[in-house]
C-alpha cells in the first residue's frame, strides 16, 4: 500500500501497478481502461508517493506476475546487477534529479542502461516535465550500424516510406525516387506492404535491392511483413536486410501479434546469419506504440505508457538497428489530441534512449484525432532538439496506404536545416556524389540529379 495526504485527505494506492497508473499524465487510453487518476490532485499525490519509491522495489514487486508473462521474466532475468549498482540506492525522485545533473553524460548513461528496467524508466518519466524528458534524452547517444551509421550526435536520419495501396512497383519506385532526391532514406527504405503475400513481399525486396545495388546506395531495405513471412523468405534466399516486427509490452499482446520470444530469437539468428551489413550487423527493426496492449485487451491493468516501455525490454534483447514508436497511429481513444500525442512521444523517446535503444518516432496522427500538422511541427522540432535518431519520410506526409498523417521529406529537410543536422555520414557522401546535395547539405536542382533519374526511369 502506498499513500499520500493532501489537505487532510489520504490518497491510497493498493499496489505498484496502481501507483504507476495514477501517476501518469492524463490520456484517454488510461481513462478508457479505468486506471487513471480521478482528479489532478490524486495524480499529484500519486506522483509524490512514487517519488519516494526505491528503484530496488521494481526488482522485488513486479507489476505482471513472473510466472504468467514472459516479458516480465525477460525483464527480471536479464537485469544487469553491476550496471544497476551506481543507481541502486536511489528513490525514483532521486533518480530524476540525478539524471538531470550536469555531470551525468552519455558515458555514464551508457554504463547504467542495462541496469534500468522498463518500469524504472516509466516511473521516472512520470515525474518529469517535457523539458526534462528532452534534456536527458539529448544526453544519450545510441549508435547502430548496417550499411551506414545511424544515431551519431549532430546527425538525423529518415526512413523513406514509399507505401502504395496495391504495392504497385512503379508507384513504389516513384516514391523512392522522390525521397532520394530530397535526401531521405538513410535509416532505411522501408515499405508497409498492402498484403502479407510472400510473393508480393519478395517482389518489393527485389525492387529495392536492385535499385540499391545499381546506384551503390549505402542504406538498408525493409519490407514490414510479419516476421514469419520474413523468416520464410530468408530460408528461400531472399535479399532480406532487416527483419521487422511490431511488439508489445506483455506476452498476451505479442500473442495477439502472432509472435513470441522464441520466434523472435529464431528470426534474429536467421537474419544475422545472412551477414549482409557492411559497417555493422544490427539487423532488427521494431515498431511499438502506446495503446497496443489496451487495444488487444492484454494490458493486465497496467497503464499504457508503462506497457509501452516494457516492449523496449524485448527490443533491447536483439540489439536492433531501428526502433520507433508509432505515436499517434491508433487514434483519439488512446491519445486524444496534440498535447497527449506530444507528451507520449517525448516519454517514449526518453525511455527508449535511457534503456539504450536507437529510438525514432513516427510523428503521426489520425484524421479523427484533435490534432493537426502544427502539433506535429511542434513535436518534430522537440524531438530534433532531444536527439531523436530518425523519423518517417512520406510523400506529402500523407500515408495513402495506412491512411494517417505523418512526416514528409520536406519536414526532415526543415529539421536538418534549422538545427544544423546531417544525414548518416555514408549516406551524406553518396548524396554529394550523386549531385543531390552539396557539402553544406543544401539540395541541388533536380537537373543535377540526372544520373539517378535516368538510371531509374
């Protein structure tokens, strides 16, 4: 039992799971689940009570039973005691103050990452203002490699997302050309296929791989099919660079996605065995998003942000090249408006980076949410300041296959220009060589890119 008294009223929270939920900033998903604080006062009381909980408590009191959930077992069994020793005596409130200290830098944060459990990260985020989440995330530098180097300080990458409602090759190719000419695609060229047909997925993989080899583009491809489809294609000798899967923070959520840790282990080893990377072998790509466990009725009474961060324990196991939260994709039932979407994205990015993950964000919203492109511009800028590894690049920011609003090639150019950021270094040199950009990162005219255009068309 946890409690705090406000003006002679005692607020009691029966267990750690309840305390975490009540301390969360308000969002519609937690209200839908019936786990949120009933008033602002109760929320503040929960946050004050949470600040006094020791970090060791999260190792002794799990929020989903160990024997019933393989994600819980992974979190507890993989905990690094040595990495935890530096922060092991802290309360959640003391951990927050320590993280914000000027003496805490990326080297220190790297040294403790394996000792932080998702619940610890979620707890401390609930005590932070948005500026705190940005300030600490900016200290983190998580670098991953495949055919280029992603996550270096001063660099900012994009996933070129040439989705097409029917997977028509010419339409996909046109979007790829468009993105490359705007300097997009260093995180990967990643397609959400309209179907999970192995033949269709193979066709898209071959299309990207042929283009990549023809122009010696230092990037990686990914067709975001189900992991079982990717695994089958690997066994057939398909040109698979990255293995993708959506994941959630509970075993039951992942079961609803048709995955398990054993299946992820198998796919990871199979993809790694291909050795297709040139500068590194980070081969996994994961997507997450607040609300997925609730939408699958698999949240066990845990608030949606804590469920989200638990998914990062799975991602961390496989040393991924890319992880991103699809922050506003589900809709207003989970994140109602721009304010809630911005807060959730900053939480996810902070928690992922704290756990040592190469976090990106799909800065997006559905058309029935109380949000607009100005909200996304604000979020994009905040994430750039926070050191986000990558965002999406979609023609016109309108995903015609998934039917939601995201970020465009122009949005990435704005952020790079405004904050002085560059693409991945290997990709930047390719852009200069192709005459797409100059050494200052400025786009050159389309006529300067005639080699690329004529070769593809």
